[in-house]
C-alpha cells in the first residue's frame, strides 16, 4: 500500500477551557466524513479525548504512557485501537501520563519520545491529530516535536486572546531549538456567541492583530450545547446530531482545513 502524506497536527492552547479537546474529537470525526483516515493521539492525562471517542481508560490496555515510556516495549501498532467509526483510530491516554513529566526529566531524548514512537505509523493516516495538556509541559513539547502543524483553538474571551502571545512565543522557541519545520496553520475561534459584545470585540482583535489576522479560520465554532451533550455520551457531534450547529461548524472546519494545504 502506498504511503500517505500524513499531516501531523498538534491542537494546542496553554489556556484551558477553550474547546481544545472537543476540537480534536469533532474535527477528527468530520475529517473521516470527508474520506480521510485519522489517528487521534490523546496526550492529556485527563483522557478527555479518549472518553469523548467512547473509549473508557483501561489499566489493562496499553496507552500513550506506555508508548512514550517504552514500558513493556509496546509498539505503536499494539497501542492504536479502532473507534466505532470507520477511519478513526485512537491512541488512548491514561492517568499515569501525569507522572511522565517527572519520569522523563532525566531521560535521554526526552523531547522526542512521542515522535520516535509514532514514526512507524506516519504514512498510514491522512491526519494525526494530537491533543495536549492545557499547560506548557514536557508532554506538550513532545507533541510539538512530533507535529508539522499547530492548530490553535481560541475562545472569544479576553483571557484566551491574551494567552495567544505566550503560546506563539513557545512555538517560536520550539522551532528554534527542536523542530524547525513546525508552523501554526490556523487559529480557530471557539465558543463564539456574536450576540455578546465581548465576542464581537475579540473577533475584531483576532482579525486585525498583525500577528494573528492571516491565520484566523473563516469557520467559527459557535457556542452549542449539543457539543457538550455529545462529549458526555462519548460520540462526536457530527455523528450525534448531524443537523446541529456543532456538526455543521466542524464539518465546515474540516473542509477549510483540507483546503489549506500543508506547506
């Protein structure tokens, strides 16, 4: 089988609550509806992306923790599990990942553990989407080392907008020191309710700030309770309620991402 040109994408924001994990889950599902094969890698110890794809964390099953710590010499092929939806696979997280930060401090090649572990399946998927913890950590650095692109969900709130500068500085540092090919492929406005003055102000800032304006997606993810409902039952919104604003927005986002060809 011919190798695919895999787009390895980190979905990251150092601020929590901006729609990062729901973007990983729902963008991945929407991409499969566009005939793309997708591997989700859950690098958040809270395992929210794992649960959001209907998979309960399991002490008996290999997780991304085993993969990056090389516990039991688990291969990536042994760690990947299928979801209920065709073309959508997962490397699950586990609470043990919270301890990896300390365990990796003295490890050789600590920034590249994930990149090395995933190397055998690069070329097997159209997309690898990686969820990250909501803070800068060695786990996040591992994701940035492995990725070719970064997608940045940004809640239309002043605190989230203010946190962008620090994230961009972090990515610049990773480019200089670890992964010179890494670039930010887009900012996704999330939890958008344009009926509010605050949302309108932040959207205006995103579209006029010279550092961000060329990166902002035309697609916005509107505030929609159906997205939270779908996460609670472990089913992406594009399968949970296809006519909802959430499903429409994430399908549009997948189309726009596909149109933005990786450079």
